[in-house]
């Protein structure tokens, strides 16, 4: 089996890449290392490597965006499996294996020998995603997070909270939006809308704690217009997946197809990649992706996540 390491040198903090390359050199694997130099190149590299038809494991070495590019290059190919080596500052998808276990994906020998599972994908306007789609103040917050991560001593959830405060206090919470599903429709000012295949985004926010990326369905949460006071009271509950405790403020809809439209372009984020359009059609894709992970870990929700 071949092992392809696609390294995004722009991801994360300086010094991470050097330690990674030293590990790769010590591995007894048929491996190749390729560095990306521009956006979408990881997708192209992965697609080209898969054309031989030989069994292949691809390591997306970077953040959620690098993983997303690789998945878009090889989705639906049975002979290819993908994983994420966390060089990024977020790596939110990996948190489904336990937020405390993210570093185990940097232990390459164990990772290379780990099991794999076929995971669902969602398709948004032709782009595939593995984790979460959001289009609301949550998306605007996520899109601005990178600005705040550049500040000294700001990491992970701290950058997300700073972006949240800036967007809510200065730019306004809600936007006019229409949201449709198979048997659900809502039109009005909307604060948050997200569609979940995974469980985590935004540096550690977990809107749906019992979601599984291989159960053949997606879950959407919709929060209508709320006051700033209510928003700040609610956001902690939302971040911990406690939406069921607030049915008057958060509507949950399970399904396989959703449409979100607005009179003005909406900022949206798919697995950390930003979009800005007036209409988003999100559906469960026919394609899946094989995802491999370290032996002994599980992506099943734990009690504290699902409560």
C-alpha cells in the first residue's frame, strides 16, 4: 500500500512541519511527501495520486481546509482512505474522536496501521463537506476567526469567542433567510443555521452532540432572530449541544436535503472553507469517503457529548 502525505506549509504554527517530516523519515512505509503551494492544490494532488487504482492512504497534513480539499479529490473511491494529521489551529472534525485525542493523529506509526470506516459526505452547491455547514452569524464568526488567531496568546476557542463578540455587537446578529427541508419551512430573520454531519466546529463548539458521520442523515439547527441578551445566554448552551433544552429558541430538523436562500449574499462556511452566495442547496451525497484513525479511538458520542 502507498502512503501519500500532502503537507500544507501554511497551516498552523511554525515548527510543526519539521517534526512531522522527521517522523515520516522514520516510518517503514512506501511513502511520498508533497507540499502544497496554493489553494485547491491538495485536491488536485490527491485526485492524481488515486488514478493508478492501487490501494492508497492519504494524510492531509494541515487543518480542516486541507482535509476538505483532499476529500473533494478522492470521494467515492473505494481504494483510497483519508485522514487528517493536525497541523492546523482548529482541526475540528478530529474532535469527534475525543477533543483530548487530537494529538494521537500526529503519531504516524499508529495512525498508518489504524482502522478505517466509510463516512457520509454532504454536498453544498457542488462542494463536498465532511463536518458542518453553517450560514448565519455562526458562519460570519467562523469566517473571521483567523484574524483573531493572529493575536498573541489567543488560541482555539478564544479566537472564536472574540470573533463572536465582534460580530454580534458590531455587525448585527440576524439576516433575512428562508430555510426549507422535506417537511419544514421557515422564513424570517435568522440568527444561526447549521447543517451537521460531524459534531464540532468553530474551535470546539458542538451543536449536535450525538450526531454520527455515518448514519445516513444530516441534522439542521435553526435559531430565529433573538436579542443580544438572549443570544449571549443561549450561545453557551448551543455550544454544548443542549438544543433539546431550548425548543422555543432552537429548531432541530433531521433530513437528507436542505435549501437556504436570502435576498442578499450570505456568508457560509463548509468545513472551514468560506462561501458567499444567495442560495445554498445542501444534501446527503451519494459519495462516501474512507476515513482512517488510530486504533483504540472511537467516533461514537460519549455521555457528556450527547447530554
